[in-house]
C-alpha cells in the first residue's frame, strides 16, 4: 500500500493555507514594503526553531535579489551578534506565536538603539505584535500535521511571504538580470548568466 493519498493531503492543507494567506493580503503590507525599500542599511531577520530556518532562507533570497540582508540567530545575538546591528538597519522578528522568549529578548536592545522593527507573527494579541513598529499577522489556518502542532503550513506561508517581499522589493529597486549575474557568478546559474 502506498502513501500517495496521505502525501497529497499534506499538500492540500499547505496549499489551502497559502490560499487563505493570499486572499487575506490587503494594504497592511504596503508600509512594510515602503520601509524595506527605503532601508539605508541591511534587513536583519531573526527567529528561532523552524521560523529561524525559514528566516535564514528569506534573508538569503533578499540578498540575492538586491536587498542586503542577513539572518541573526537570537541566542547568538545575546552573545555579541547584536553588534552587527546599525541604526540604519531594519530588524524583522519572526515568531508564529509571537511569544518566543529568544526573539522577544532582542526587543529592549532594538528599542534602545532606535532601530526599526517589524513583527511577522500569527498572533495579533502577542507581545511581539504589540511591541514592534510595523506588523504583519498571518490569518488562521491549519497546520498539516494530524494534531495541528508541528510548523508545516505556517512555515510554508512564511516562505512564500518572504519570496513575495523579496520579488516586489527587487522590482521596486529596478533589479535586473545583469545585477543578479554580478552577485551570483558561481554555479549553474552563474554559468547561464
């Protein structure tokens, strides 16, 4: 007996979450896009666990499409990596619950240094949502696991949101194929370009 139907069910739940997220998007992302497009420093993403892994990928995509970005692990940040932050940066704090202790622990320094902060969460009642300068909250949808616990649909939605932001920013900045080639000389893509 195969597992194709179970696999398709996971796809269905994650696609449903993406569609719910897409359909909920309105003008709330305009201020975030405007801020990111005008950032004079770098965009610094931080998150823990699965959100952290996806945030690192988003930071990489931002950089490859012309928006200088880096991922800062929140635990390492408290042991010296806060030194990479400048007042011209924007920090994007990612926590689906909005209550991740490691992520929230960065807020006092960010606020003290007057660095602009953006919350990306799934909880409008959360500490993170209430304490950041700009906010985005995912709509409600189901995780793809049987008990709805493990981050699956939420990380898929976060990944696609990050890709969308990176692509829109690249278009605002007039990022061209030649620009991509200049910063991506290696690998098969580099050879093609």
